[in-house]
């Protein structure tokens, strides 16, 4: 995988992590940050100011989500490879003998990271949004909060569930490919 792709993945993770951090900060402290950003004046300057922060938050979010999902990854891996050494050996054999599969594994690893990050960040966005919805700083009018809350929970829960099931499917497929290729 090249560095540009990985940087973009971390920026995507950083954007979703930044979103729940902003929602939570708005629920606690109000709209001060959102009022400050347009005051910078130039959108390009604002993006350039936020870019390194979003990237670093993406790195931290990726590490956190990886740590939280690693028990699931280990459980799936153990179904196909009882030990970590067997898994690493199969992976090495596959990478040496089956070069076309390397691109498939790298592509799947991108998808795994995006699903993993959305499982982690999606839950935190949902929680932060619910807190903001019922805080005194809510941007949603009081009379509309129930319907907006209901739609938000349904929509975010569906996307989080889809990401989780996609993550499980991708991890299983990778292990199946590795098992088959390492036995050839």
C-alpha cells in the first residue's frame, strides 16, 4: 500500500473522529468553536489549520479502533489458524508465492480499516449526537427533537451495523484466502 492511500484513510478516520469530538464539545460548551472557524475568513486557511490535527486524530482513532476490534480479528483468525505463528507463516507464503493476491489483501485491508473505524466512530458519533440533541445547546428545535432523534438512531445504527457485518465478512474472506493459498 502506498503512503498516499494510507494518509487518505487516516484523514477519513480523523474526519469521523473529529465529528464526534465536535458534537460532544458543542453539547458541553456550546457553539464557540463553530463560531470561530468562519471568523478565520478563508476556508483554505481553515482547512490548512485543521489538516494536521485531523490527521493526528485519525492516527489515534485508528489505533483505538484497532485495539477494540482486535479480539474479533483474533477470534476469526483462530478459526482458520490456531496459532499466530501459523497465520504469519501462511501470510508470508501467500505474499511470496501469489503476487496477484497481494493487491487483493491490500485492498481488503483498506476496507477493513474503514469499516473498523466506522464501527468505532459511528457509535461515538451516535452517542455525541444524542447528548447534543438533548443538551441546552441543541441546534434542533425542541418540538422536532423526537423525530430527528428517531431518524438519527435508525440511520446511524444501520450504517454501524452494516460496517460491523462488512468487517466480519472481510476478515473471514481474508482468512479463507490465506488458508487456501497457504495449503497449495
